């Protein structure tokens, strides 16, 4: 998701092309071309400009209802219902890829969650996240938390509060407890019990990008893979 | 010398048809799915898309010039030149169609339901965004078809992509 306002202009994007299996957008206002995965303008009058990312989470709609009861959910176009598929990934898996990943340990269409902290990229395999619901990791010198709610529902946090890293472990499916202060944290990353709750502390969320390995690696050539 | 009058209108007409056809085919050929796009060919394809209207204007002028040149030469030449003009206009018209938006139609006027009124099954995945007090969710199954949505959440214009 991207902020559409850049250099004083609000742009309106259209699907306009394909570049190594990642799509290109074109804006009505300047006619420039933008790469979807990176937000970079690759041709036209705004070439070189970079869209600003807007933080978003992939959640189940049930979780969204809990966290944002007054929120709104996009409706599909009535005439397009046949085009919407809930389980389209199995159909895409056997399709060919055009980027060579044979020198890496993962197959091209392995699904990974990608995180970038301080310019360093790391990929987490979907199968790994399913097996290890709570991962305490460090990228560069930043202590982070990956918390999987099952399937695609994944949040990543910078697990420092006031500069001190939290050592978190699950108490039940919905909560984590930190070893030092004993506060209880919910899936939003906010303390709901204990000393941190009194100061309404929330961890800072980090952007997560679900992607195929070939695409993630194409745009983050120096990426590491968690646990490999 | 009939050839000296015939050739210029044939050359003008063929030039028009080829220019319009190249404007139509180049981006489609380069950006067809399941093949890699090299940097140079992609740059050429995007250049053709950007300057397509000018290329088509040039092709149209060439085709009209061919008709003008062929007109005094009789019905056969007139029909030939007009046929090339029509081919030029046809290829030019087709090149103005965005095939990507034909395959994946845009959503210019998105509609929303309250979180509790949505009929999605509980485990459907949405992309959730919050701007100030405003929260919106975009079902992945909808975005995986449309790919691009221009929206405003709170006071922030955002581009939702999937």
C-alpha cells in the first residue's frame, strides 16, 4: 500500500504493464510508470521518485472486526464475483517463473514473509512461521518479534520498549508475556496487563511483505533466510 | 511514368500502417506474461506507450498524405490508399486500449460495508489499514483480481495494490 500524494501531487494509479512478473502502474496525472513491489518510478516524468509505504496488516476479517469494530470492509463488484477466488494460490504454484533462483536453497514459488529493518532484508518461510508461531529474532542490531496468528496473519514488531528488548513467550493463543516485567501483550502489540499496560505501551509494528521467494530475492538480492 | 506517382503513395501508406502497427504491438509483445523483460526492451515498450499518441498522429498524417497523393490516380489507387488509412486508424484505435485493465478491470467507485455487516467468512484474509480513527480492510480475494485500487482513508489518499 502506498501514499498517493507525492511532490505535492495526488496520483491516480492504473494497472499498466508487467515487468518480470510484477506489475507496473501508470498514473493519470503525469503518465509515469511505477513498479508495484518497490513503489519506485521507473519511467516517465517522475522517474526516480519513490512512493511512501503505508503500513498495512494481513489479518483475518474476524481479527479485523475485533480490532476495528467501526471499520469498513471493501465490497466486491457485483458483476465480478466469478473473478474472485479464495484459493487461487494452488492454481498459480505450477506456473513458470522467469527469474533464476537455482543457486538458492528455496524453490522459486516458496511463499515467504519478507522484512526489512535498517536496510537489511530477511525472508521467513511460511512453513517455518506455521511451525514456530512466536519468533524472537534480531536483524542488524534490532531485536524483533514475529507473531503468527496462523496462515497469512502475521505481525512483526520492534520488541524494544524504552530501548530495552522484551523477552516474550506465549501464554495462550492470544497473548504473550515478557520475562522481565511480566506484562501481558496482545496481538496488536499492546500491553493489556502489568506495568507496561499502565503506560499504554505498544511495540512499533514493522512492515511485512508476503511474496514468492523469486520476487522477494529479485528486489532484495542480499536477503538472508531465517534459520538457514 | 506510372511507377513514380504510384510509389510515393504506396510508401506513405505502408509507412503509416507499419508505424501504427508497431505502436500497437511493441508494448504487447515485450510485456507478455511468463517471460522476462530486459531493461532495454522494457524501456522501449514504455517509451512507445508514453509517446503513442504522437506516433499515431504521425501515422495518421502519413496515411492522409497517401490518400491525397493517390486521389488523382483513379479509383484503384484511391481504394488502396483509403484501405491503408483504415488499417492505420484500426491499429491506432486498438493501441489505445489498456489490455491490462481489460483483463483486470479497475474499481473506480469502491463500495464498503461495516465490519460487522461484511458477509466474508471469518477466516478470509484482508489487508487492513488504519489512518487516525479510520480503519479499512481490503479482502485479498477482491484485490487479487483488481490489483490496483485508488482510495482515501481518513484524509490520506492511498493506493492499495496486490
